[in-house]
């Protein structure tokens, strides 16, 4: 399927806790999961500057192409910062 499309998920609200500058735990909550074909991957939108604190989780997905040795798609989860917990 060319271009982005909404991935179906049974768990659309995933919360992760990366470490923020200064050692605080930052809680980020998933907003949307999108799947892009490799040829339509929007590098600037995914890796570029964002307006608010957030996180992008990127992995491979879709159909595996044994001839190429790779998957045909990339899955991107866009998450936003929902809280911070001070370092202990």
C-alpha cells in the first residue's frame, strides 16, 4: 500500500518512560501509529523538529521481502509528553 495508512491496533494508548535531561522520568503516551512503505517514508516529518516534547518509536513491519532481506514498511508511533517525574 503506497503512502501512510492508519495501523489497526488493539492497544492504541501505549505509555513509555524515557529519561529526560537531568535524569527525570518522562512519561509519553502514544497518539497515533502510522505505517509507511519504505519508498514513502517521510524522513523530515518523522526525524524533524517538533513543536512540543514528544517521542517517535520507529520499527520495521509489513511483509518481509526475503530477496531484499528487509521489510517493506516502517511503523511509526507518535507519542507526546504527558508527565515528568523528578529524578530520585
